[in-house]
C-alpha cells in the first residue's frame, strides 16, 4: 500500500490531463450551446471553426517568431490570439451574411440550418487544408513545464513524478478567465441580458424591442472568441492537426447535450463529465492499482477498460445514455 | 418541354459524358465510372428515402456503407479453421456474454421500480458483466490474432457465395440503424444527425481496431468474386478466339468482360431497389410519410405514430446503403477500413441527393451518376486550375509548390460550395419532386 505514490500517479496521468481537456471541451461546448440557444441549430462547422482560428494563431505565431518577438516563458501563441480571434470573427460574420441570414429570413426549419452548417464545415475544412496543409504542426514554445517530473521527485522524494505542463496551466487559467468574463457579460450587461431574453422567448424579446440581428451579430462575435481560444489551447496542449478538430465535434456535442443544450453552465459541467469519463475509461490503471494493492497482489494486465482508440465511443455512449434517460441534459436545457 | 422529355435529356446527357470518357480516355475508365455510378445511385436512393421522403437527416451514411463492406468479408471469406480452434469459441462466448449483459440490464430496468435500488443493481450488473465479458473475450482475441498474423489472424467468414453478402450487408446496416433510431428518433431533429455522425466514426474505429473480426488496418484482400477472373479468361482459348474475332486484344477484352459482368449485376440490383422505392413513394405509405414530413403535428393529430414511421424508414434507407456498401466492397475485391472517409461516403452522397432532386427517386439516381462523374473528373481539373493560377510564379517558389500540393484539397472546398449553392438557389434539384 502506497497511497501517496498512487495519488501522485493518478493526478499525473488522469486528473491533470482530464482537467485541461475538460476546460478545452467546455469552451468548445459553450460555443455550441450559445449558437443553439440564440440561432437554434446545431452547428456542425464548430470543430472546423476551431481549426480555422487555431490555424490563424499558428501562422501569426510563426510570423512573430520570425520577427524575434516572444513572451519569454509563456508561449508566443498567446500574443497571436487576438489576431486569430479577429480573423475568425470576420470569417464567421461572412458566413452568417452569405449563408445563414438567408435561411433566417426564410424562417427555415432547423434541419436546413444544420445542412447548411455541414456545407460550411467542408468549405472551412478545405480552406484550412489548402492554406496550412493536413499535417501536424507544432507551434508551442517557451517553458515546457511548470513542474517537471524530475524536479517533483527531487522535491518530495517520492517514486512517482508529477509533471504539470505550461500549456495545461495556461489552459485552465484562460478557461477560468473566459468563463467568468462570459458569465459577467451574459448576466450583467444590457446586451448580454438581451441575448438571454432572446434565447428564452424570441417573440417576447422582439416585442420588447430587442434587435434580433444585433443579438445574432454579438453571438457570432462571442462564438468566434470562444472557438478560437478553445482551438488554440487544444493545439498548444496536443498539437495542431486539422482532422483532429473535426473529430472533436463528437465530444463537444456530447458535452453540450449532456449538460443541456442552450445552457452555458451545463456546457461547462458537460465538458468535464465527458473529459473525465474519457480519460478514466481509457487509462491503463496498472500503475495506480499496483501502488494500492497489497504486496504480491499487483495486477498483471494493463487494467484498461477500453483502448484509447475508442475514446470517441466513450463520449458517444454517454451521449446515448443521456438521450435515453434525460433528453434535456443534466442541467435543464432548452428543448427535447 | 414535358417532364419526360427533360428527364430523358438529362439522363442522355450523363450517358454522353460517360460515353465521352470511353472515347477520349478508355472504355475501362468509362466502365469504372459506370459501375461506381450505379453503386452511388443506390446509396443516393437510400439517403433519398430518408431525407427526401421522410426528412430525416442521416450524416452517418459512411458507417452503414462500411457495415455492408464488413458483411462481404464475414459472408464470403473461407473460415480460418486454426483460428476457430484456437479461440473462436471463446470470442463467441465473450460476445454472447456482452449481449446477455445488455439484455439483462434492459430487463432489469423494465421490471424493477425506479429508485436507488434499481440504479445500484444496474451499475453492479453492468460492471460485473463488463469485467466478465472482457475476461472471456480478451484471451480469445489474443489466441485468434496469434494464428498466422501475417496471413490471416482473424476468424474468417462463412465461405458462402459473395452475392449472399449483399442482402446480409443490408441486414447489418439495418440492425445498426435500429439501435440509433431507437435512441435518437422522437427527439429533436438534429439529435439524429449527431448520433449518426457518432455511430459512423465508431463503426470505422471498430473495423480498424478489431483485428480478429476483419484484420483491422491489415485489410482483407482477395475477396471471392461473382464474375470470372481476367487471368482465367485470358487462358481460355474459346474466349481469346472470340476476342480476336471482335478485333480486341485478349487482355483488354477480359477486363472489359468482367467490368460489364459487374455492371449487369449492379443494374439488376439498382432496378429492383428503384422499383421498390418508386412503389413505396407512390403507395399510401409513401403519401403518409410525406404528410409526416410536411407537417408532423397534423399527421400526429390524424393518428399517425410519427416516431415509429420514422424508425421504419430510417432502417429501410440505411439497409439500402448497406447493400450498396457490400456491392462496393465486392467490386473492389478488398476491405480497407482506412479508406472510409466521411467526405467520400457521407457528404458526397448528400450532394448527389440534393443536386439530383430530393424527394424524387429518379433525381437521386441522376445525381448519383452525375456527381460521381464530376468527383472522378474534378481532380485533373483542379490540378489544371492550380497550374493556371501558379503559371506566372517563379519556378521552385515555396508558394507555388504549396498551392500545387494543396490541389487535392480542392475537392472538399468544391463539394461544400456545390452543396451550399444548390441548397440556396435550387433547393429542389435537377429533377424536382412532383
């Protein structure tokens, strides 16, 4: 029995990665949920919007690096973030003008919007691949670790190391700042309140003089910020690869639906539920159990519930369970 | 111009495009486009059944097509005796245990009163069942995959005629569709889209990773064929004599002969499915489906069970996609799980249906041929376009290389653009619904 080492191993391989991944999913799911609440459709182009925003950040980072500009221990990508957000805002406003606004005026069924978003998804995906190519791109620089495994071992004298990557720290801090700012905006400002009113009851909001086009515009601007930040954080933490962002669509949708579509608080909770279940179920528990089990009873196998190839199946199964038993999500979402 | 004349002209136009390929490039290429066009037309019919008639949005076509492909392997490959002896029984027992656990959980959920006791019992049952399943199943899988991993390493199939795989592929896809439909239909319309997107990715993940089933990414090659092999034809003196009588050299003649053989088989299947789809569309059942599509509330008020009818047509449409998937794998002669891309097998089919005319079976067939033709021929056009754009740039400049390299990704962009343009400016397609 070695509880301390088990705990450190658990934090190192499960808890810390899951918190970072959960924050990224939560930011992504917030965007999905906002679009669903205001524009009332599931935006399939979300993953590729993240890829587009991250791509802009990667390109700007490379340019900054070539100019010799940096942030010291922090990744240069943080400096590139505002530029990327502005670019994504422009792109999203353009798609709204050229694609979605027409169907809004037609009062088309939500499913038509979903189809249109699928078209937008492929155009964005194509754009990203044409501009930066389909390959892996690394763009993180600066200090790699806040605490490295070796330092931790020296400090504590434990057998297990605990490593906290800089990107993981940045992810969590940024996510907290963004979420606080978003909730302040939605609950305290006039525009935010009008957005919530529009989401709750469109007719009543229109009657009280809220300008729908303005609400939609502000929503796209916020979504651009959220997706770009989520995309850049994910790219910094893992690496930038266009196809991976398309694959993120499933866990992000699962997060938003598990939390309750249209409910921002639910999106955050859903993100962490999905992230923790994914990591818990695909982690090989041999090491942790080896410390916990009594002498001589340490497990032989990897004790891995599912291989990591099936991590998307985990979010899917959770999604199905929620749809079966609680279609409005854990927090009360908008509709069934 | 009457509808019949217009439709005939449209089909004649597509036929001319394919025949043109035959004259300009080669008849082999033309027959390849024709064969895949026939398969695409069947897939488009399946999607049209779901979208055009019932308004269901299925973005998991790829998954159902892949299940059809899997059926080809499971039905037609000879069984691997050693693998069955080594761990076949164990794998089957594991699968049966897994299924039994799920059935038991469903029964438990149905028969116990809601409350904490039920939740705890469910969790205990599922957890216990899962570990038991893994315990039995894993050892079997290791044993099966250890048998000649370079050559087989899987259980093999049933060794039945390959044509039987086509209906079986439809059944497999129908089973998966039932599972999805049961969960996602009756909820908001976009939930079906998300669920189908998920199941498609999971089907592909299973096919890539479960080596005992169909060799995973090691691919199954050399599937049995319903038509004779070229090499046998070339060695058959009677065939060679006949080919020379027609003035074609025996090698070309043999490839054309097999391709035409496939084409005849595919035409038969397409004709059957088209006839059935047409009958369904014009029957009282089809009218009811369209009534549900156009106004769910009114149809429900008239006493129609909307969710059950949706489930019905969702399963039928997916089964058609499964049949087409099995046919495609038969034509390829191999199963390569990594070749299933959502763009090619989900999105392209959608473009076919929308361009052809959603709600009209004839339109779906036309769209299948036309878009497949464009898909094959757009690549050289895209490369040509990029060469034109970059013509003025300096030789060997990085930008020029990059642009030429990215020509392959033009397809994504073009297909997205076509979908958006048609959806906006001509949502009824080339042959609109009547």
